C-alpha cells in the first residue's frame, strides 16, 4: 500500500517537472512562432510589408485587419540600428519584440509627439559603449535597448476606413531600419 | 518504467491543457471580456509566453493598446455563429478601437460581404454615442458583423492609445459592451 502511494507520489512529482519543463522550453523550441513566421518573408535589417490578413491566408493568427503592417527583423550583432517612420494620418504605432516574441517596448505617434518616429535600437552593451557627449544626452534622441540581439520591430498604421489604406501603406513604405 | 510513462502523460497533458484552455494569469475580466495587459510587456508570465509561441501570434504591446477577448456571451453561453448575437453599449476611453471576429484559432472568417470587423470610426452610433452590432449569419440592417455560419467564434475588441491597462481591475469602472444572444436558428 505504502509502496503504491510512494509510486504515485513519484509519478506526480515527475509529471510536475515535465509540465514545468515543457512550459518553460516551449518558447525556445516552437518552430512556428511569430518570429519564425516573419523570418520566412522578411530579410534582416530592412522594412518589409506584411500582406493583409484574409480568411484564406495570414502570416500570423489574430492580426488586426484594420491595420496596415510592416516589419523589420533586426540583428544587432554588427552594431546598432537607426529606425524611422513618418506617422500616418490616423494612428501609427511601433512595437518591439524579442527573439521569443516578448513585447518589450511600444510607442505610438502621440507619445512620440512629432511627424516622424525616430529612434536608435541597440543592445545593452552597445548602449554602455556610447561616448558620453552632448549628442547622446540630447533629450530628443530616443534610445531603445533590446534584451536580445535579434528581434522584430512591428510598424502598424490604422486604416479606420477602407479609403485610408493607400495613405497608411505610403507612410509605412517610407519606414527605414538600417545599421549605423 | 510505468511510473515514467505516467509522469510523461501527466506532465504533457497538463501543459497541453494549460496552453489550449487559455488559463493565463493576470487577466482583467469585464463582463464577457477578458484582457491580459501584462502579455504586452516584458513581464509576461511563462504560460502566456508558451501560449504565444504555440499560436504564433504577436501580443499587442502595452504602449500600443490592449486587446479584450470574448468567447462567450454575458450569460456564459459560447458564441455560436448560427445565432444572432447583440453586442451593445460603449467602450472604455481610447483614441481608436476595433472589433474583429475570429474563428477559435485566430483566423478571419470568410463571408459574402468581406467584413471581418468594425473600427470606431466606421461604426454607426446612436444619438447617445452607444452602438449596437448584430453578429449573425444572415444580413441585418445597421452594424452587421457576419459570422459565415461557423459554429464557434470569438470577438476581439482592441483599444488603441488607451489609459486602460495594468492598473485596471475587473469590475464596473471600465464600461464594455454587453454580449447577448437574441435568437437561434
């Protein structure tokens, strides 16, 4: 009887360990996560439009069809990146995701407060290496540090009505992300 | 040996259940709607991370907006695309919002008029600023969101540039539209 109980307890404990391990490892092992899906259509360090979602095909699930979307798949291993996008008429946002699809930073046109959202993206080490001159401490220079060397910048422009789609696409087409 | 097999079944089974049933922590529930504002930050919990990796979606960043999901109506009944459902009321404060219909896997649903949702700008409101959306399989006057007749669907209400977020607790302070079944075939 006791042997049976111990056996059950052992199985439960092991099961718990398997459960935790799979939950924690899944983000690293997933082959069809958002980063992998975007990698199939986006070369490194350039802005690429994402085709709008339709019932038959979508790059990712749960995409908002009211937005035009572009993406920059970045790699900071050779140095930091300069990013800029002109804001469209309705609503523009820029979201940053790590290699494992964690949204670590997002900014919208109103928070940026200008006609263009402009920023530097770098790793914590690259930021630490920045010379401490006036240029760096200038208040209007926005620096974003990425927790991972690779990741995604997702640029989204709202098209509140169908007629706004060309304007939103134009704004996104002018987005740039390039190594410095 | 048998113990190992049982352990593997328990472990993988509970992982699968946790990731497919949507039991992430830190949800903010208002009526039939639930949002996970933390999923749009670096503080996302391991279960939500695993879920996001499995589905392949990108969560809405918290500096961008917040997404509320509804799989049931206000009485807890699952949303059925063969029924007429009334989504009615007002939304919390936001610069823009979008209401979108997806199948359970997050795909858009095909229909005769190619409408997958509404934005705050195109929706027709009543004189007091509130709105009614009829979600159903057959053409309706007014704001009609077609279901394509699929059995199960979910609604996602995304608020952009909104003060609603992590500080918000579930309850009455943030008004969300009610979801009620009108009739069924």
